[in-house]
């Protein structure tokens, strides 16, 4: 299972809050900006991206990532999601 979201991390506090939040979950998570892809659990990696533009967040679920955890992740992502 793979899910993709568009998020915006345009302040230092948002980056810290996002990194702390995403590290609570066990699944693999990538952030991409253009052709650069980093581990979303790496705060240093996040700071290496262009934070002025929206980022693509990809969550890779496996058998251990059940529906309840995915729902928890989606709920925790709400403050960072780009509203369309």
C-alpha cells in the first residue's frame, strides 16, 4: 500500500513538528521536491529540500501498517496538508 500527499513545511517550527510527528509511526516515508527524494524521518534531509514550495509525501505501508495506523497518520498530517 502506498499513499501520496502534498504538504507544506514553510517554517522551522513546522519542520520540527512534522519530523517529531512522523517519527512516531513505523512505516517508511519519503519526501520529494523536484528530483530530490529524502527520508521524511530525517530532519536534516528535510532542511536540504526547497521548503518554499509544496512537497510530495509518500507513505509506504506494508502488512504491519494496518488501517488504524494509516488513519492515525492521516489525522496527524492535517496541519501540514496543502488545501486545494
